[in-house]
C-alpha cells in the first residue's frame, strides 16, 4: 500500500502495448495495481467496447479492487464504444444491469 503516501488522488494505468490498438483492456494488470496501491486506479489502453467496461466492472465487483474508471479515446472516434453507455454501465450499482 505504497501510493497513499505520494499525495496522489488516483493512478492512471496505461498498458502501452494496447494503447490505441482497440485490443481490449488489460484487466488483470489493472486489478493487480489497484490491489497493491491504496488509491483508486483508472484503466487505460485497449478499451474498445462495452465488453471491456463490463470486464472492468466485473473485476471490481469480484475482487473489491478500487477501480475508478477507464480512459478511452480511439474507441469513441472509431464508433466501437458509446461513451454515455459505458459511463452508465460502469456507474450502475446493480450488476444485473451488466
């Protein structure tokens, strides 16, 4: 639990091998970082569809990891991810909405 002492609000974890590739988010590495740090983690790199948002949300619910959200860019420009739908999905408290 090392990050809290750094005075940061959150960590943006970008998998640079996936960034801009629309290849799917690295859920395992994002969760591992969130479990090791004591601040929220924001996933970045590879987010392509609502399935990626679902995977992050499911991992958050399953592990209790402090995943704050995700950053996406290319998926919105390419039309593979609807931003509003992704935000609503991640924010929904009821997993039946997945």
